C-alpha cells in the first residue's frame, strides 16, 4: 500500500533506511550540500524575479538597476536607485534581499544606466557616477571604489561600450573609463579645453546619441 518514492542522498556512511521506514535518514551528510550551495541563492529570498530599466554582465553575473519586485507581503516594491545581482551563471534569477546592492541611496537620484569594464560596475545616475569594484564577483567583498560628481548622464543612450572601456557624455563634456580613472576627453594634454563650454552646451542635448565605430576606433556623437 501507499506510494514509493526515490531519494538521492549524498554523504558518507551506510544506507539507513528500510521498507518500513516513514522517512529517510542520512548518516554523515555532506555539509556543503546546502540549498544556497546547490542553487546559488538563499532559501529565504522573498523574490527571485525583478523588473529593471538597465543591465550589464560582469563576473558571470547579471547586474540589473532601477528595479521593481514583489516582496514577501505580495506588494510591489520600486527602487529606482537599487542594484540586484544574479547568482553566478544564472542570468535570469534576481533574489532579494540576497542579491541587493545599494549605493548612496540618500542622493535622491535614479539609476540611468549600468555598464561594466575591468571588473567594475559603472552606475550612472543623472548627477553622479559611482564605480563599484566587483572584480572577484563576490557580493560580500564588493565595495564602492570611487564617486564622481557631475559625471552622470540624463539618458541611457549617452553612454556606450568601447573596446577597452566605457565612454559617455553630458552637458559638461565627454569622458572615458578604462580601468584606472575617469578621463576628460575634451581636455588636451596641456589641460586646455578642446571645445569651449558654450559651444559644447549648444551642441549637446538630451537627443544626442553617443556611439562608437570599432572599425575607425572613433567616438561618434
């Protein structure tokens, strides 16, 4: 009578079950076989999905920003300044609060774009740029490496990937990041402006698009 179930058990020791047993006993179980070890995320995660405005891939993880998700009460939570990271190699799972990264949520600014280069996340807000070190892909050791006022962007198409980093533009100029520091591309080697600020502000607008030609190795705006 009843039903028959098949179990796969890991660990060391002899089988500790018999036909009359109502459960399964594991002798000397493998303690590494936790839910988090096997799945990549905590069993207490309240949500595994999220809506987002921007994303990037770095260190075998997907990173999404400006997010909304359903919490443990069934209510939708909207965080326009929050990042959620997926477990390694699981690019469509975004566990909360396990994968959450918050960087300076007191600035009242929304994430416009997430980009990545050289083991860093570039979190662009409207007024600020935050560079987050995720080189070892461990959420416990990720840290804010630097922040840059007036280096943000107003539209997601104001930033683009190039072969050795990221390039973006705003009303103050054109900038690049290649793994070490933020460089102002509108300054000459002698620190002179290549284009006057008034000329640049009359040219650049919210409708401007920043792109890159890999064949010509040219930034196009």
